[in-house]
C-alpha cells in the first residue's frame, strides 16, 4: 500500500460496472494478471477503515510499518476506527433474518458470522431501492420506469451513505430502513429533497437570471449608495435575518470540510449538510420568499442570489458525501 517494499500483487478485472468503470481484484498468478491494470499502492498515508474491535491488530500493523519503513514511521498507517454497525430488529427481519423473541426485544441485532447473521451490501441496497421505488412511483407516477429506477437508486444510495456517515465514529450505528429513507427527519433523502426543491425553482427562471442577480449584488456592493441600501433592506427584520443566516451558513462549507478532514470525522460534514438543507426548507416554505412571485427587482435578485448560492453549496456537500441529487423524487 505504501510502496515501501519490493513486492506487489498481480491484478485482473473482477467486473465492469454499469457506468463502464472496472473493478479490479488481486491474484497471485502472474499468468492471470492483466497488462491493462492500473498502478495500485504507493500512497503517502494508508487509512484502514476497520471497526474499533480490531484496534489491537491495527496497532501491530502500525508498529510493523515503522519497523519495515522507518522513514515513513507509524504515522503512515492510520486506523480509522468506527463502532459496530448493527441492524434494528425490524430491519433484520425485513432482510429475511430469523430472530428469536429475545432478539426482537433488543435495541439492535449484531452481525455474527458464526451464527450466520450477516447482510450483503448488495442485498441492503436492493431492499432500499425497492422501498425507494415505491415512494418515487407514489409521488411521480408520470415518470418513465427508467426515470423512476434512476431516482430510486439515487435515493437508496443517498439513504445508506448518509445514515452511515451521520454518526460519530464512536457511536454504535443501528441501521433501520424506515429511518434511513424518511424525508421528514435527518436523512439522505431529506437533504436530497431540499436540493431538488432548489433546482426546481431555477428550472422555471429565465436561464440568465442567476447571472443577472449576481451582477446586481456585485454592483450594489461596489457602488454603495441607494442601490446598496435597497439590497441591505432585504436583510432587515426577522425574515431578513433568516435570509442572511442562510447565506452565511452556506458559506461555511469550506471551513466544515477542513474540520471534517482534520478530525477524520465525516459526521461533521453530514450534520452540516442536514442543517443547510433544513435551513433552506424553512426559507423555501416562507411565503415572503417565493421567488417566482416576487415583483420587486432588488428583493427578487437577492432571493435568487442566496438560493443559488445555497443550492450550489448543498450540492457540493452532498457530492462530497457521495450522494447524488436526482432530478425529481
């Protein structure tokens, strides 16, 4: 992984994904190896994402790295530990696991290879997609089947990724299908829905309006005077405070990304993303902020500028979490 020893695996294709990229697997047989295999390894730092119960073996790995390659030392091998991932009893039974009465009464069900209590990621995604497809079909019956399937896949992946990332690494994660797919609480679909709402506004605006709004705001900031005063008045009062707070919250994304990276704690970004989505939904639901109905040129420009800034930052945050924004949901 670190490229510090003169040894390497051979690689051959494992499968080709629907989007065309190849997943590679290792092989010890040189004759099976593909000449087209990309270079793997040679990193400056290796992050081993393994649960906290493997802390001792990972400490041994770190010491081994320091002995073999003292020039990089223990810091080159990082154990990114996380707590146990379990299932709620309802989720376990939905996936076909047979539980005893005692297990149904527990807050969560641990995976156990010895007892055959385990779940494949594909099975989990498939069930999430089935549940998400029903939601999409209910709300958007006019979509084609392919459009519904694409939206359901985006929602399923978003639900799973957000659910796993919203917890701090020292928290036990108890996965539940209903909680993961809800659009009423802290979830991936809730955050996706906020971005979909924002995008729906801009599909109805003239294509040049966001750029025009940005020019008006920039001109007011540069010239001052009455133009700047009109912009400033949009931020007066309780509603104005909310608009300003929303804009400033969106502007914090780079800072949050730095904090999450420095602490190796993705939950910082997940929590920020939910907070931004929640704040945008409050903004969206206020009658005073209905952009398409606004007739005051300056106020409309400010609302467009703020909404555009928020949707871009929200989309970037979701993209960093590996979550796609569907066209509709």
